[in-house]
C-alpha cells in the first residue's frame, strides 16, 4: 500500500509538470519575438514657433539734464529742442544757447557736460572708442576706467584728446583746442605729435600746429583790456586785450579770434544807445571773468558856418541933441 501511494503521488506530480510545460509553451514560448527585424518607432515631428532674436537698440548718448535752450540736429541740418531722456545717435549734434547747459550720458561709463554756447557732434558710439567733435565751446567729461572704453574729443582740424580714465575739460575757442585735466591723465594729439596731460595741467594745440608742452593750470584767470581808442564816428571802440592762452573771448556777446598767445583785437561799431561793451572770457577749466569798456568819445564835427569877421573901423556921429 505504501509504495502504491507513493507511485500515485509521483504520477500526479508528473502530470502537473507536463501541464505546466504545455502552458508555458503555449502562452510564452510561442508568443516570443522572432528573429525578424523590427521597425524602429519614429516619434512624430514637433513644430516649434520660430524665435525672433531680440534687437538691441543702437548705442546712444542720453540727455540727462537740460538747462535753458538746448537743441539737437539729426544730421539733416534742422534743429529742434530737446528734453531730458532724449537720445542722440551717431551723426547727430547738440548745441546750447547763452546761459544754457546740458549733460549727456553714454551707458554708465561716460558723462559729458556741455557749457553755454557749445556745439558738439556725436561721431561714433559703438566699439571701444566713443568719438565726439567739439565744434565750439566747452565740454567737461568724466570717463570710468572699469568699462575699458576710450573717449575721443576732436576739433575740425583733427587735433584730438583721448582718455580711458579721467576727469577733464576740453575747449575749442575757434583757433585753439585746449585741455585741462582735473583727475587721471589724457593725451592731446595734433600734427602728428602727442603730449600727456596729467591732473592739474593744461595743454594747447593751435589749428594745424603741434600741441604745447603740458604746464600747470594758472592760478588766476587773465583778462587785460586796453582802454578804448577814439576811432571815428562809426566805431564805439577798438578793443585790444590779452586773455589766458586757449581761452574763449566774447566782445559785446560775439566770439572773437584769440591767438595762441592770448592776444585779441576787435572793432566794435557804434550803435544808438550803446555807451560801452562787455568783454568776457572763459577758460578751459570753466572760470569766467568780465571787463566793461566805455565807448570812446565821439569826435565833434567841424563847423560849416563861415567865420564872422571882427568889427572894426566903426564911427559914431553924435550932435549932442536930445529927442523931444
């Protein structure tokens, strides 16, 4: 009995194993992938909208402050008033009127202050060099060295001041380009020659000539005017004077030529109600001084009346009678 029971159990186990093997073959083995190549699954293309790159605004000098009458030209010859926040791109210009001023900022590295009766052109602002043309007047500048920019201020003759880290001022009086440095150092180049101008120094370049050696800025502003000369009925005065070399001189409000030695001479016409003229000067450091010159006495016209001859040879006859 015992062996019979064991044989039955073995038979049952064998049947179970056979059934399991059959099920494995049907469900797993037959459903296994064949050796045939399987096509790769390709993800559908995704269409993305085109991205337009951001367009950076062109470099510009921004008008930070305005005092009085300040105008700009966009290169077409027309002038228009400007306000704080306006922009000056390359090939534009800015000018100030009498008693007026403006400040320009180029990024956070350059500040330019235009004094009264100044005209400056914006030549180029891109790249490593910012170029400006000072046509007349005075321009003060502060340049930050951390930005690695070069600021170049030139005149019509090609004389130029360059700085990378300095506080300085440039003046164009019409005949002379002058630069004075307050902090740091700049260079002045003209006629193929270059001089360095350090803090507390001034240098000049006459149109077409080489720059002068740098020298200490004079302590006092010079203005000496010779007393007006009697010059005839049509003129108020012929004014002769001496100002600081490179300084700007105005007589009766008009800019007059000043030599490299500071000497000037101008004839002022006589006008109704004009008793004299004001002679004013401004140097590159911004100092000003005035002198008043009275008109010369007007010569008296020659008399056109004929002289009366002296009375002589008169005889009085009196008979001694009295009227009744």
